[in-house]
C-alpha cells in the first residue's frame, strides 16, 4: 500500500516528483550530520599527531561496523514483527468468519489470559543506527584525509631546511595568483609591500647539493633586497617586476630562496621561501593551455576596464572574477566596514547569475515554460545540465578555486545533476553533500574562515531566509522586498559572530548596504561576464560593455564608501571565539524579541530611529549620552595608536589638525566624534608613517584648505605619498617657515622649528634662527626626519601649548638656543611619544602644568619611558597618555585648566610610579589667579572620565576634603623669573604661592 503523493509532486511526470526548490514539509537534514562530522574530523586531525588520528579512525570504523550490525539485526526484528502482525491480522479475519460462537470462545480465552502486553517502543530504530554509522564513517574519512594531507606538509627535506633558515634552489609549480600585500605601519616606518603566492615545490636542491623530488606546499614571498617601506599604492606595485606578477597557476619556475618556517606549525605550507626580486623568475615549464586561456580572459577584462573611473576600474574585475589587484586600500576598508567583501570574493551569486542566463529562473528550470537560452537553443534537460556543468567548471578555472568558488561550484554541479536525472532538487542536501565532498577532497578548507562564512551564509539563505520572509509577508511587506530583506538579515545574523572572531567588530550598516548594493550586482555581473567573453575577440565591444557595467559598479562603491563614512558604521566587540560565541548567543536571544517587535508598529519605528541615531551619531546627542567630546574643549589628543594626531578647536566644526596618526580609520573616527567638517590647515610635523599615514582619513568627507609640511622630505617615499594623496583630494601642499605666525578664530600659533635651509651655501636665509652670538642656530641639529619636526607654539583661550613633534635631544637643545625667550607653558605635547630621549634643560624651562603623551597600547618600543614620566612629574606636571587614558581633551583657561579623558582604563605599573587608576575626577581644576603682587596661585590640572556625573561629584567631595586637611600632601612649587626660567622653590607646606622679586611663583599641587 503506497501513500498518496504530495500535492507539489502529484502532477509531475517524473516518478521522483517535481523539481521545485520551494518544497513543503520539514527540511531534509539527513546529510547534514555526516557533513559536519567530516568537517570536525578534518579540523581536529590537521593539528593532531598521525598515530592518534589512526587510532581514532580505527575506533570510528569499528563503532560504525557495530552500528551497522545492530541496524541489520534491528531491521530483521522489525521485519519479523511486521510479518507476525500481518499473520495475526489474517488469522483475525479467519476467526471473524467462523461466526459468533468462535468469537465468544475467543473472548473467553482473552478474558482468562488477561489484557495483552503492549510492545515496548524502541528508542533507536534501524535507521538511527545507520545514520550513526554514516556519521562515524564520515568523521573517520575526514580525519584520515586530513592526516594524509598534513603528512604532505611534513614530508621531504624542506621543513628541516626551513627550520635552519637554509638557502635552497627549488623548482616550484605555481598554484595561486601572485598578489601584493598591503603596507603596514610599524613604528615610524611603513613595511614594504611584497608579492606573495602559493606554490608546490616539486624539486629541492639542498645547500650540500642533494636533489630531492617532493610535492611540498610552500608560500613564496618576493621582495627587493633592502627595500624600505617607503613605497605605497601604484608606485609600490610598479616597483616589483611585472614578470613575477604575470605568473599563472601551473607555471613551473626555478628560484634561489632562503627557506623559513611558517608562522604556525599547523599552517597549510611547509616553508616560506623568501625570494629577491632582483631578476625575473626562471621559467622551467609554461602554464597549461586551460590556465593560459583563463589568464588571457582575466587580462582582457583588465584591459577593457582601463578607461573607466578609478572605483569602477578597480571594482569591476573583482565583482566578475574576484581579481582585486586594483582595489585601493581605502575602498577595501570601506567594503570591510560595510560587510560587502563577499562581493569581491566570487561566490554562489555570481554562478547563479551565469546559470540563470542558460536555464532561466531556478524554479522554472525543469518545466515546459522554462526560460533562458537553453529552450531557445532546443536543449534537453540532460544537455542543459551538461552545458551548465561545463560553465561551472570554467567558472572555477577563471575565478580561481577559492573556498567560496569551490562551494558554489559543488552545489551547482549537484543541482545540475538533479535536473539532468529528473530528481527532486533539494538545496540543503546539495549544500551538505558539497561540504562533505570538498572537505574530503581538500581538508584544509575545514580551517578556512572564507569557507565557513560561505557555508553559513548559504545555509542561512536556505533555512532562515524563507521563514523570515514569510513572517514579513504576514505583516504586509511586499513579497520581493520581504525576500531581499530576509536574505540579507539572515546572512548577516549567522556571519556576524565569525566576523567578530576575525575583526573584533560588529557592523550596523551591513544589512542596508547589502540591500542597496544588491540592486546593482546583477547588471554589473552580467555585463562584466559579457565583456570577459568578448574582450579577446572584440576589445572595442568589451570596452562599451565595461563602460555600461561601470555605472552599477560605481553605485556599489559609492554605497560602500558612504556607509563606511557614517560615524556609527561599526563598533568594537570582543574578538576571538569568546566574543564570537557571546555575539551568537545575543543574536539568538534577540530573535524572539524581534518577533514581538514586528507585531507592534510603534516599536518598529522606535527601533528604526534608535538604529539611525546609533549609526549617524549626531554630535549633540552623542555628547549628552557619552559626555564626549566635553563642551568647551580647546584641544584633543586623539587615540590613534602608536602615532600622533592632535586637534585644536577653531570654531563650530572647524579645527587645526596636527598629524594624522598611522591609520586612516582612527583619525577619521576621532574627527567624526568631535564633529569636525572643516580643516583650514592640516599640519604634518614630519613624514614618518606614524604621523602621515592617516592622511586619507582626515581628508575623507571634509573641506581641507591646505596641508603644511616640514622642509625635509625624508623619507622620500612617504613624502611622495603625502603629495599624491593631497593632489588626489585637490589640496595644496605648503612648507612651514620658522617664525611664521597664523590666526584661526580663537587660535594663534607660531612655527618655532625647523630652521629653513639657507639659499646660498653657508649664508643664513630668511627664517633662519640667529643665536645671541649672531650665528645661525639649528642647522646642524637637523639630523633625520624626527629633528625636522614642525614645532608649534599655540595659544588659545589664554592657554599656551607647545607641540614638539618627534624632536630628539640635539634638536631640542637647538630649539632652546634659538628661542631663549621660550618660557613656561600650560600644556606640553611630549616629544617622540614620551621616549627616553628628552632634553632635561628644555623640560626644566617649559615646566608644563599638563604633559600629554600620544602612544599605542603595548607598543614594542616601551613608550612612554618611565624616566621621562618621572622627570615630567618631578617638574610638577600631570601626565596623561593615550595608551591608558584614551583620547584626551583640554578644557578651561589658564586660571582653570582641566582635562577629560574618553577611556576608563587601568594605568600600567611603571618603575618609580605608584599604581593608580584613571577615575572620574570632575571638579578639580587648575584654579587660582594672579593677585596684585604678581603672585599666582593654581592647582594641578585633573583628569576626569567623560560621562559620569555622579562619580565627578564624589570626586569633588574628595578633592575638597583633601584640600581642607592639614598638611595635605607634599607639593612642588615652581617659581619663574623674568627670563621665563623656572626652578623648584620648596616641597610641601602652604597651598598658596609665594612671590619673588621680578617673577611669580605657581603652586601646581603635584603629589610627590
């Protein structure tokens, strides 16, 4: 007896039912558990000893055999039970035919025998044991495959040679496209971009001349000998030989390299081969014809896009074939901030668009009314499946076998196989089968985050998106809009925890940016593939197609840049697996809350407004909620990491910016928090990367009048980067001149350093500082970029600030000699991130009330130096630093100087320093004022944490209590003479300042 067929399959001609992706009933999860078991087995075995993996595999196989045996026995018992029940039914029929007498006798017998014992149900059926056996066998298969692949990494002489950093001659077969790494800032220098690619060593010649044939995976790093970190962008890319960049997969080359071990023993490569780029690679064998064709197609697409605008030129090859070689760092950062990077990693959407041209919409692929090119060409279902499979394989070759490409191709081939055989197309089993096959074929995919993100996103589209779409449609959302929103939200929900693991952040604009970008993905992809196909035969036609595709590509780039420019586009989140698990738990907890919110329109409106405010972060609301920036701020030292970035208020939304730090995002975020949209002058003290590499972030979305730089263009590569970036933004670049005075709103400042080089040799030119003896001062002190730092003396609101850049002690002494009139200052930006290289006489002369140090947390240079901090405190200065306090805001006037910090962090313990914590201290400011006899009283400036009114009130009470106590602490008083010099007068004693003839004494209340 057979059950009735489901409605969706009742009218199907195939005995297997209709091939419709929208099936009713529960999802088919039978292959999910075996696929996950193989994945887990591969992940564990890649880093496990081979012996342990072998024992585990044998145990799994043994348990699987036992499970199969139990399943067979259970199945036999079930069949026997079914046969007994059938015979009992037949006997019952015969008994009923005997009549009423036989029935009465049977009733008597049953009453005497008592009630029948019900058969106890079995918890595990035969099918459950078969499923268990399948899981165990797949886990063993995944572990065994992973162990075999891991053994390839350890096989041969190359790992041992890498441990000794030996020089080798290797014959390599290229397996991946060469690509340039992004330059990174380390300290004051930018690391050089290098060309990297994966290859398989097939022959290795050791230093002793021994030649060994191997099959060992390696990573090749190509760099110039002694190449510094001065180059960037197109110049850096052009510095590497084009012959190296043009290598295609399957090409065999011979290199002389220095072998080094990989960063982790669990890496996919056995060694890192460092190759100098002094000569082109020696080719041993040409690439395969298929790879030559793929390379020709990719090169044709790049050539066809040469005439487009920069964003379209960079983005279109990435959208079509995953070629991101032209994508600039700022656009790449924008895609990462908006979670649009999946568009550059070719995936299932690209293959779906290509196959849709052939078979039409997927839900009509097996029907008579199917669309696409296949019915117009008269192709049968089997012929369509064969051609579709060929397209999928070509897709992998042209787009390269990245994890997302392999996953998409495997799913597509399985679905095409279902179409060709007339079977039902169930996409979730296809995904599980694709994962299982790929993990067994290449176990290293099990540890690939790209593969994990691809599988999670696809699974969310199959499992979560239909349900969420139906829920939205029940609330009167149009079907098409509901499907798009549900797909973007589902993919983001499951991928966000993995992104948090990798990047320690959560994006708030990912869903809207994906929705907006999706409008242009299909046109750009279709036109791009058309240009890819026509470029080798008709380049003018390809140029027209890429010109048309450039418009949607620019739309996508504009969405990414606009979304990334929003102040709240992303926020920090704990990284690592702990942060990912916490975010996943939070997402699961928010799903039922979202269901209830959707039932109440007014709650939806409130949530939407809250999200808009969180993303846009209007300055007035942000200031009320966070206390940052504090009202009336005069200067802010931005927390830009190991570098400098300082902002001086010059009016509503206007500021003078001095240096931009090492990273564009950090300075951009700081300026956004401060509400700065106009920068009449941006000063770059010198050209070290930790002061200028953030320049694109400062220019982003702001009106900049001019960029002022030092007179010494060293390092030259970074100076060129500044000029190139300024030219792209159409901002003029000028040089600072000593003695230059400027005014901007409440700000006035003077350039004290560096001295201008004389025009004729040995003859002082205009702007050269002249010492008391009439000789030029400071020309010999400029020894390198640090000593050429632009030094500014700034006055605002009665405060005096001295910004020393990165001056070293010789330049500091020369500065003091060139400006003998230089006296005490209220605020000092300590030179060179608080390093130990400071000039004590200069610190003694300046006697700052507040010393600011800009440095990165856990930096490898030990900045700030303990002795520098001790020296500043001995001078009576309160020291604040960005690595422990976050961004620092300066407020008040000379009479009431105060500082507010944006972070609440524990200070590190330093030698000779008490262990303290930055805590909210609100009411204690530098107080007092001048009196008739020229006596000034004041209190030490206090740091307070933004956003806590109650803690500030308690701090005021503590400050008053401390001030009223007798003999409350030891303090240092500094007296300044007519020449501006200062020296310590006494320790401890009165809170009031004494007076001296011809000078003033200021008590700074510095606890000693």
